[in-house]
C-alpha cells in the first residue's frame, strides 16, 4: 500500500490573504487608490513624528541657552 503524496504548500501571510480578498472585491483602480491612501497615511504619521522630535530638540536647545 502506497502512502498518499504530501504536498508542501505555504500558508499565506495575513497580509497576503487580505490582498487576495481585496483583489476579489475591488477593481484594480480601487485597489490602487486604497494603497495610495494608506501610503499617504503612513507618510503623514512619519512627518508628524518628525515634527514632534524636532520640536523637542528645539525646546531643549532653547532651555540650555
């Protein structure tokens, strides 16, 4: 009696699974728009963090004068 062949299939990552669902539900243009919007959100967060760090630096520099 032969054993059944074993298939090694990778389990998709959570992000990969979300993108697969997204591709089924949305047209290409909507998908691109959503990704662009999320990229903008992340960039805005990075700039806000940079502003806070710059303000702290300026406040410390002003306090040492």
